C-alpha cells in the first residue's frame, strides 16, 4: 500500500485510477493502511506531549502531560480516527446516489482512507508540540487532502468534473460536521474525567 501513498503525492490522477482498478476489502484496507497511518499522529502526539511538552515564554519550564493521561487521550484519538474514516466512507456511499453513482461501501471507505493520508502523515508534527508548527503543517495537509478529494471524486465515482466539484464540496461539509462532533465528544469525555493532567 505504501506505493499508493507515494503515488498520491507524485501523480494523484494516475494513482486514483490504479486504486480504483484494484479489488480491496475494508478489513485489508484497515490492516495495511489505516491502522498503520492513523498510529503516526497518535504516537507522535503521545511522545511530544509526554517527552517534549510546551514552553510558554523563553524562561518557562516545559509543560507536559502525565503518561497516564496522555495514553488515555492517545487511545481515544486513535479510535476516533479509525471511526472517522469509516463514517466518512459511509457518508460518501450515502451521498453517491444523489450523483447517479453506485460505488460499493468498500469503495467509499477505501476512497476516504486514501484521501485522509496527508492528514495522517502530517501527524508527525506532533513530536514537537508547537502551535505555529501545527498550524503550518496542518494547513498544508488539509489543503492537499482537499486537492486529493477534488481530483479523486470524478475519477473514483465515474462522474463529470462539474458534478465531482459539487460532490467533493458536500463531502468537505460533512467532514466539518464530523470534526465538530468529534470535538464535542472529546469535551464530553473531559467532563467525565478523561482529560489532560499536566506536569511542570
């Protein structure tokens, strides 16, 4: 699967055609792609928040998370990413009917997983928890993810580019709703006591 990752960055149009032509299952996709790549931001954030921490001001000591609270948050974030890919795949499958496309649920989950690849890879920035680094890398990852989405939908769904633009915009809107739902869920967990504990 790693050759698809490289291909999505070097020649995305051709890579989408190659991915579309493969027979894939959701289980195999998760085992060889999603479970591995989703671990990058989770493990990076764990290391960054427990070993490096944040410094506020030149002379301030770094603020870090306890290993126990960082582990809880890492596991929850990892599970949220795994569920997020499946949810986005299900939404793409549901919305495809509007655009006279009939992909399988597996096709849609595979598409969602490959589209999220830049976001997973950008998670390596979590090794050094910095607001500016996170914003810079995150913005670039979101931009390239949107590019992959707009390029891939017409190819993957066999629809005209004009309809692909509308379909992709709908997917982005749903993605924002899913993100807000994940943030709201994390706030609920914090209220239940599963939140950060800091060390100085």
